[in-house]
């Protein structure tokens, strides 16, 4: 291919990592070519993941809060769900945001190619558009940001009618009367909560002994006090599925017994896998590891000097905000910015159920092996939490006993996702318990629970005395 056709920087995948990299690289003066199958940037997150699910979770929380208000003397009738209008509203949210990204891409003079890319050499790509037409291009540097896709199960073949994946669930084609969600992780709990709020009798089957494997149990217990599910089957595996005209017959094998249940549909939510297949990586000269991830250094560079990888394809945690940060780092490195490197102390994680669960840094389970003091402030001692009926929550800090530096933290309760960044910032800045306890927090707010958690490190908090 002639030199004049060579692209300066190609980015494959326009999700939160890819478009963040493209926008930042363009702002740094690089000529960017961004390739993605969708008509606008956004990726799975905006089209079929983070954004539509959070829009529906907002709806679910609105209903739950309205129903909860009857305890305080404000009674609402059971709301009527217009599924078509709900779906239309969700699509409008997606359309507004993805079209906005399209406009931002044009404003930065980014060359956007709608299609799928496959490597044909160390500096060459073949791009196939939605009509099957192919074209070739060459590049100087490339950032791979192809994201991840839902994991299936051998005994549960997703047919998108009776057996759903998360994308099917977000389409809101119908509100089934009875649904089984396979997987008690964050995707299963979030989507299960949505359908429970819409009127579905939702059951959960999880192979481990509890929800959200790997998450501190005190956080999970806060969720369990309000969990909206009809039945929960822990330490249970789906053994067999039979699709009939009247629904889906499922054989559930637990630790002690096997049960046969019938549902209108089954939602498989057991995790995600990196999209590193069908990219022609062998032609490029790199390969994925045994888990399917691409290995990168702190510059987000693979073993090839001109090839970078970001987001879900580079390993856990598979989170949009991690991908976006990696994208900006990769863009700075490709632009030759000195000192650019990926070195976060913490990456916050949030489960957007009702109540929300959020954490960052060291967990309590990990703290058992270190000289760490764990302090917990119960929301029953928070004036704001009690006033809004959220007194089952908690805020937790993990603090080094000797240096008093904040090493980790977690929040379970309303707006936990909006509270956790303060703890993340404290960890990034190397803040101590004293720094947080002496920072004046506005009253009455839920943020005070962070301040009072820090106070507990030194003894008793203003609104809570340890027994």
C-alpha cells in the first residue's frame, strides 16, 4: 500500500476505552482513524450495557421508593407499566448519548469507519463493512479496544427467545411472569432487580454460597435486606434445560437436592470474556494468554512497540472507567508524552442495585493478612440516612494501624456509587484517617458517614459510640 494511505493511529473499537483514546489522541494533535461496527461511538457500554441498564435501574428504584413511602404515610397505587414507552425512553437515552459522541468525533476531525477490522500483517488491516464489502489500510500505530462479550454455558445455549443474554434482557421485548437468572454477580443482580420491579417473579441460581462472589459479606448483607427476588438458589447448578410450548423446564442441582422448576425464560448472566478472537492476532505477531487477554505493560503497550491494547481485553476488572483511563494513557504514550503510564492505586467498583454497593482498594478479606484496622459506621447513626429511610446501610474504611493511611473503603446504601470516589481520592492522595476526620463535611448528608468512619479509627464517632 502506498505511503500516503498509511494511517497515523488506528483504534479498533469505539467503546469507553476506544473513544476516550481517540478523543484524547486527537486533542494531542494525532490524526486518528476509529473503527467500530456501530454507526456512532459508544460500544457495548452505551448501546447494550452500562447506560441502558442504569436507565432501567433508575426506573426500578423510582418504583421501589414510591412503594416504600407508604411506610411514612404517603401511599401510591401500584404503577402501571407501559413496556413500549419504557423501551422507547431507554432507546432515546442511548440515541442521545451515542449521537453526541458522533458529533464529538466529527468536531475533532476523527476519521470514523463503520465496520469490523482484522489484522492481515504487522501494519495492515482489512475492514469489512456491514454489507460485507472489504477494504485494506495500513497504519503506523494501533490501539486494540474490542471489549468483551457475554459468556455462555454448555447446557444453556442462548437462543434469544427462551434463553436470554444481557442484551436480550435490555431490549424489553416482554415482561415475563417468571424468570430464572443464572448468575448472582452484578449483571444478574442488576437485571434481575429491573425485571422484579417491572412485575416479574425473578429467581436466582448461583453456584457459590452467596451473591457477588469475592465481595465483602457485610456489604452483601445490606443488599440482602432489600433483595427483591422470589427464590434464591445458592450452591446450585443448572443441570438440564428443556424448552416447551409452555415455557422452560429447568433442572437445578443443589448441594443436597435436585429440583425441577418452570420459567417463562432464563437469563444467563455468568460473566464476560475478552473479544480477542477473530482479530487476526497471529498475522499481527501477538497472541492472547490462556485466559484470552492481551498482556500489556504500564504504557498499555503489547510486546510490539507500535501495538497497544486497553479495556476488557487486557484483564480484570472489566469496567468502563478503567478502560477510559487506559485509553487516555495509551493516547498520551502514542503522542510521545513523557511520564505517561498506567499506575492507579485503586479502581472503584459499583453494583447499581437498590441499595447500591461500592468499594475500592483493600477489601476486608484481604485485610486479614495485614496490620489493618477496619472501622464501620452504621447508617442507623446517620441523621440523613434515617430521614430518607436508608438506615440499613454502612460505610467502611480500612486503615493502616501504624501509618494511619487509608488503604481501602466501601459503602452500601443509597448513592454509594457517588460516595466512593471520595474514598478513592483519599487512597490515591495517601490521605490518613486524620485527613478525613478533620475535613468538614456538610450536614445533613450521607458523606458525613465517611468522616465519622475516620473518627472511629481514633475511638468513638460524634454520632456513634462503639459498645
